[in-house]
C-alpha cells in the first residue's frame, strides 16, 4: 500500500469521512503530509489546530502564520493559540519538553471539545515510534512503555505509525509541498533529539535492521500489556483484596496499581515505576491503616482485608 492507502486504511476503522476531526498541525513535514492526505481523501470536517509555544521567537510566529495559510488553502477551519511554555515549565518544575507537551494536549483537547470532535489526529510516524520506545526503555518502562504508541488511544488517532519518515519526505518532494523546519529538533540538549541523532544511528551500526527489530518487539509487548490489563481489571472488579494481591507476580502487581491509579485520576501522567515500588514496600507490610500518597489528593490505604484509595480530607 502507498502512504495514502495506509492512512486511509487506518482512519476508516474509526469513523466516516464526514466525521469531525481535529488535526494537530505544527507546519512540519509529518503534519503537512497528513493534512495533504486528509484533503485528498475528502475528509471535509477537519479543524486545523496549531499552538505557538513561543520558544523560537520570530520562527514560532512564522510557523503560526504558515499553519494558518495552509489551513485556508485547504478550505479547513483554523484555530491557533499561543502558550508561555517557559513560564509553565518554571511554575511546575517541568522540562521544556514536558511543559510543551502538557500545553499542547490541553489546547488540543479544549479545541476538540469546543468543535464537538471525537478524535484528535496526530502525525506521529514510524521513526517517532522507534524513538519513543527507545526513550521508554532508557527510563525503565515496563511492557506498556515498550509497546510504544497505539494507533488509537482514547481520543487520539495516529494513522501514520506504519509510515517511515523517508516515505513522508518522498511524498512531499514528489508533490512539491512546502513545510516548516523546526531548528530546535537538531538541538541535542533535548533528550529525544539526542536519541534520534546519536543513539539510534549508533545502534543501527550494530544492527542495520534495528528499527524493524524494535517494532517487532513492541508488538510482542503490546500483546503482553493487553493480557496484563485484562487480568488487572478482572482482579479489581472483584475487590482489591490484599492477600490475593500479594500472591501475584510483581509484573501483575504493578499493572493492578496502574489501573487503580487510572481509575482514581483518569490518566497515568507522572505515575512512575519508582512510585509503584514505593507503594509495594508499604503494602507488603500488611499493617492495617498504613498508607502511601497515590497521586494528587489521594492516598492508597490498607483497610483489611482490602486496599482502598481515599481522598485527602481538607481542613475546614
């Protein structure tokens, strides 16, 4: 299949061509390719959304104007905003990468809700997937992280995960399509850039099929993760019984805690393997009333024979 057929095959699993979609558009090659294909496939209710992170001065402003013009030429609605990512990072103790990501997804989900769309369409492609898996490995991720990004995750669609960066660039060149180049993508002080520009090329010298190997292993970890999630959810439906929990494998214990955290907070942001280990140290003591912080405003508490999540009681 060519790139248009691959994207079409992915998208049609999740709705008709007249459904409302929000396209996260940076102006770069990947999202420009996706914008072109959506138009060619006659997706008519696409809203193009662009967030100016204000990290690159005049270049950021030019990206914004470029995105606005591209949307207009395709006949799509455009919504754009600016964010003070540096201040956001400083206020929350985040890296610039994390602050930009948080600002971007908050903006996209707000736009999606206002537009009445079901999905946000993202232009992550195969090379991004390999980078993500390597980064997850380096931070000590379990099966979920090593499985990489999913084609569909909640309100996010990634129809280009089966398309390589080179295929994207070839598609743009053949059609003489212009795009923006973010020079910060070549700054190796950012971890993702370092992995893309240094780590992966070195690994490819040891294994010329490195990317294919990573993606093949990711499919295996996806199957493992799906099974773990099923078992963890089944366990929680029967009540979080401490004795049965402690008899589980460590891998399944971790997944039970992740699913419990997901129930409490709606996402797994900032819930790390280190936190899982700290919680297990508390639960293994089996003492009634022992508790451990479990995300913002919550504690996980031993209430024999169960383990429960309790909200922090605020003083009046």
